[in-house]
């Protein structure tokens, strides 16, 4: 089922974003989807499989951890920092 956008996934965890990408289910023509997939890869490599995707720009993504805290991920350099709420 190619051509899905990340927003159309029913599960927005790192695990499911990565799975959908590896299965070729995502359409990465939109820059924000590409950034989100690259950020999910960074988080997966660090073991943050259950973080939830929240939003993306063309450069950064926002994710929520299991404690309800929000984090910004830069997939270009692998930086992760807590977002003030």
C-alpha cells in the first residue's frame, strides 16, 4: 500500500514509522515526511522505539516520550533536546 503519509498511519511510534518505511509503505515526496523518517531512524538507533511522532518541519521533528515529555530531534546531526512546555 505505497503512498501513505506519516499522518495517515494509525500508530505514530518510532517503531511503526520505521516499519512502514522499511516496508515501502510511505511516500517520502514531502520534505516533512522524509525528515520524520530520518528522525525515527535516529531515535530507533538510540533505542527510543515507543516515542510518538508529533510534528515536523523541513528541518526538525517533535516527539513525545513515555513520560509525556516533548523532544526535538535534528535528523541531520542526531541531536535530541527537550522542548520546554
